[in-house]
C-alpha cells in the first residue's frame, strides 16, 4: 500500500482563507481520486512550528 499526504497553505494576503484553501485541496483530492488514490480519514488543520502558518492536510492511500 502507498501512502501520501496532500496539503495546501491557508494563509491569505491578510489573515487566513480556509475557503480557498479547501477548494485547492479539493482539486488535489479529485485529481488523486482519478489516479486511484482514496482518502484516509478526514481533513486535518495544522500549522508550521516557526511561523504558525495554517495548512489543510488530507491523507491518501493507494493499493500497490
């Protein structure tokens, strides 16, 4: 089984834009689905240690 994590930055010019980030992540997930990947769990929100920039993450799995 293969495993990867898709991610996108949720930082906007001023503040945070989770709506646009979610749309970008959805585009990535849809492309991965077309390639045979499946989502594993739900979307997670996290931030970088140094800058505290928020990101959205989606784990994906694919049979080898």
